C-alpha cells in the first residue's frame, strides 16, 4: 500500500511539475475536487502547491482552493443531495446521532473540527450540508478560521498522523493551534452573533 501511494505521489508530482505554472491551476482544482470527493490526501496537493509557488504563495493558493472546495461540497449537499442523504441517515440510529450532533454544532465546534489536521474534510462538509441549523454563514466563518490553521499545519508542521502521535512537540503544536482556533472562533462568534 505504501509503495502504491508513493508511486501515485511521484506520478502526480512529475505531471504537475512538468506543466510549469499551469500546474498551480491543476493543483488548485485537485484541492477543490478533493474537498468534494477524497481520493488522495489533500496534504499531497498542499505540498505540490508549495513546491511550485514556494511556501507562502503555495499555501495561499491551497487555502483559497480548500475554501472553495468545501463551500461547493456544502452547497451541493444542502441544495441537491440533502433529501436523499437525510432520508438515508435518519433511518439508522447512528445516523440520527450524527444529524443531532451536527444540528447542535456552533461556529466554535465546527471551527475546531475543521482545524484538526487529520479530520476528514468531506465528511464535515456533508454533515454541515445536511444540518437544519448550520447556515451558510456559520459554515463559511468556521471554514475561514479552521482551514487557516489546517493549511498552516500542513505547510509548516506537515507530518503524518503516525509521526505526530510519536512526537510530543508536534502534539503540543496541534493543541496550541486548536486552542487559538477556538479562541478566535469565540471572538468572531461574539462579534457577529452567529450560532
């Protein structure tokens, strides 16, 4: 499995680097697509964006692309697929619990979930899109704050889950990052008066 992932990574990297700056657009589109249908870990595309544009500009492109992708995913679920997903989940006990949890989510809890480096973004997008109470404004605010910390993690700390769990310094950095995301979301929540 590891060899397959490395081979896929090398092939994608070779292709994107071979097309030069057009690779930025391809990478951004891959990040958008990955937010909707996860095929390859988004960290791969963040890394490629940084390789092409450098760390700062690469992460700005990655941040914008992931915001666009997550919003598209949220809108697709909430406007087009909501009834089908909702009907399916409401039939199952676990599904009802997920729906109840998401319905009770605040800007702060959504922000912290989105800032967690290893949380599956597409599941958060789908759950928020299914919610009766997570508005577009609430989702966007949570997204803008949470993804800034996520992109920071992959750009400047960037490591695997296995390495993160074995290195206490990385765990401390993640906890600090999540606390800062929590504090900022609380401030924004009070200023804007969103749920």
